[in-house]
């Protein structure tokens, strides 16, 4: 079995009200990643991605741009211990 990695990402800018979560789910599903994405009360979007290291890296790159018409100002990425408890990628509310 291939090694999985997990990262936690916090995205700031104009990232709420621009379909950022939906776009994130579409891209995560396309890349075969597990985890979640959620709007935060401070106006940011937070996500956890788990999967193949190459796919996780591609997802992190996608977060730096996001969907149109998002404006990403900053992306903070933290490596985490892989939980392996995810069965799919979810949008949390």
C-alpha cells in the first residue's frame, strides 16, 4: 500500500461566498483525496487533505489559486499525522 500523508490548510482572502468549498470538494474528489473543507468564522476556509503525496501536493497548489472568482491572499499548510479515519471528502458546515 502506498504511503499516505495528511495536511491541514488555512486559506485567507476572498474565499467565502465564491464556491471555494464546492470547488475544493470537486478537486479533492478528482485527485482521490479524503478529508474535509469548512468555512471558518474569521472568513477563512480550512481543510484537511489525506492521500497520495503527489495528489496532496497538487491539492495544496490548487488552494493557492482556488476557483474563479476567489482571491487567495495566503495559504498556511501544516503537516499532520495521518489519521486514516476518513472514508471520503466532505464539506462541513
